[in-house]
C-alpha cells in the first residue's frame, strides 16, 4: 500500500480504516492496540538516538517486527503472516545471551542509569502497555498467540538490555530499598 495523500478527511467522523478496507470506530479495541504498537515504535525510535551503531541496527530490526505485527493486526481474519515464530526464538536467544553476562538480581532495581538505559526502560514499560492492549483485544476477539508472546519477550529483552547497558557504561544498579 502506498500512501500518496496524508489528509483524506475520511476519519473526521471518528471512523478509521483497517488494512482490508473495513471501517471501525477510532475507539475500537483493535485501533487502541494498533495505536499502542505505533507509540511503542516511536519510543524505540527515540531510544535509538543515543545508541551505538550495533544496537541501532538491532533496535531498527525490532521496529520492523512491530510494523509486521501491526500489519497482521490491521487485517483481521487474514491468513497473512508477517511476524513468525523465528522472530520470537531470536528474541529469546538474545535475552539468554545478554542475561548470561549479568549478575543475578537480589532485589528489584530502579529504572535509570545512563540516558540510554533509562530510555530502554521506557521502551520496556511501553512494551508492557502495548502487551496489555493486545491482551484486552484478545479477550474480545482472538488474535494470534504469537503477538502477545512476542511483546512479553520484548519487554524481557528491554529489561536485560537496560541492565547490560548500565553495567557496560559502569553505572551502578540502584536496588529497591523496601525498608524505607
């Protein structure tokens, strides 16, 4: 699909089009889920700014995955597969590789560290928000299980990535002090 005109005025009455041409309310759960994916993708774009070239490449790949997930979600009832289980397996492998290098957690840690690790934590929390939107949609109308699994792993990935960046950049991980 090519977008040649941005302002169409077709959404002025509170309706929007899905990929298959169906018109739905902008308050539809599917539109909320698609909006959350779009927001997450923008947050990842913001996270890319201070990243190393290697990490930028990985994050851009994740953005492509999110566009694929959104593409599938925008075509309810379609058999189209843009995000496959291989992407989930890759993400799980990345999580394992990063986690092997990290010290075990003794307590919850506070988000922060460097600018990059803080941005990654924001990506993590936005991933959780997006996952909740898809879970809500799934309770109303079934979506592929892989979509929710992918987002669940993506938030795990961002968590271990933020820890890895903090440690690499020699920032102390601040543990939650539940005594206070």
